[in-house]
C-alpha cells in the first residue's frame, strides 16, 4: 500500500462500531465494555488519529496521544487492521503522531510496546528505556 492510498485524519468523534473493530484487532476490547464511552475516550485524548483507506473509505488504523500538552506525551492504542499490516501504515501513523507532538513543542514521547513489537518501534526511532520498568496498579 502506498502512502497516497490512505489518509491520516485527526478526529474528535467517529462511529463507535468502527473504533470497536480496531480495538478488537488489537486484542484490547472486552464484550463488557460500553462502546458509548468511546466518544469520551476520543475527546479526552490529546489527539486521536485514524487511518482511512481512500479507495474503500474504510478505517484501517488508529492511534492516540495522551499528554498534558506541555511536557511529555504517550502513544496509546496504536493498531492497524491485520490485513493492512506490514505495508507502512503503522509507521506513517506513528510519524504523524510524533510530528503532532513536535508541532506542540513536545519532544519527550513514550509508549509501552506490546510483546514482540519493540522491533517495529525501534526501527522508527524509539529506544528501550534501560533500567525503567513499566508498572500497572492492580487491585
């Protein structure tokens, strides 16, 4: 797929079912989740981007940034539908997210890579943070 075959858009809302499909493709959607809350998730993000295949007008990917808008940002929920992976879509989306941060004066950009995805991110400029350990609160 060539970069002119798809368009990356910043959105503040999008049809819930299309976003659910992307979350399912990432393995992050549970049937107990309330899809009506996705509008708040999108609006609550620093920026929410989608990737649309121009030919079909189908949403094939998404990514978002979490940030205070001043000091740092985190890439979250980056996913491309399986049939479009390996074609440069995710790479272009990450670059757009990074460009967005830079345009806002934010240069500390982090993420937590899914297992076995660190190679994808390292090829586009992300480096492992030695001696740092991602942690999550669990009850």
